[in-house]
C-alpha cells in the first residue's frame, strides 16, 4: 500500500492517453481498474488472514467445509466449488492437514474417494479468521450496500460470459 495517495487517478490519465493515441479506452480503463482493485482487496484480505496462519485459498476451503452438511467433502467436489485444479486442492488440504485444521478420511461408500473433513481446530480458526476479514470488509470500502450488490451482479455477468457458471 502507498504511503500517501497520488494527487491524480493514474488509470483515468492512462485512459485519456489511450483515447488520444490508440482508440476507445472504456474497456482498458475498466479492466485496469478491476486489476488494481483486486490488488487492493488481496492485500487487505492477506493482512487480515496472516495472523491466523491462513491464505485466502485455505480460508475459502475452511469456509466451504464449514458450509457442507457433514463438515466434509470429496476433494474433487472441493476443486469444483473453489474452481481450482486438483493439484491446488491437494496442496491446500496438505497444508491445512499439517496445521491440524482438516483431516483426510475415507469416503464411507466409495473406496476411490478421499474426503477432507474440517476439525474442531479448523472450525475455531475459520471463525477467528472470519471475524478478521469481515471487520476489514474484505478490503472493499467506499461503496454502499446497494452499490456492492450491483458490483457483485455486474461481475457475475462477466464470470458467466467467461464460462464460470451457467444458470
């Protein structure tokens, strides 16, 4: 994070120059803004989660397991829901397991499937980490609740168009 804010909006200035020298800058300015906001949000979330020994990916995995009916899910399902490659899910579960926050258990009816199950320590850590990220508003500041909902809706349209999900 900067020690002091710039006296101008560099993305607006870049858009102005882009418009003069290249052409329509609408999409470039929007994408550059989203990328910069992603950096801001990532920094805020990382700062909130670091004292809890979690990355956002590990935090999301704990939340997902907490939301599941039994506190456990097949790792394949975790990958689908978190939209991650199986190798990434394995790495996340490895780290959470090493920290005692999840454990691997055999699936009760499918011997080929391993479940990741949240432990009591994982539930406690998720709860503490949730307090930290929600106190920081996940880093998203400057919008009303209505604007935040509109932003979520707009970004969902982009995600849907990219094939992230279907309705």
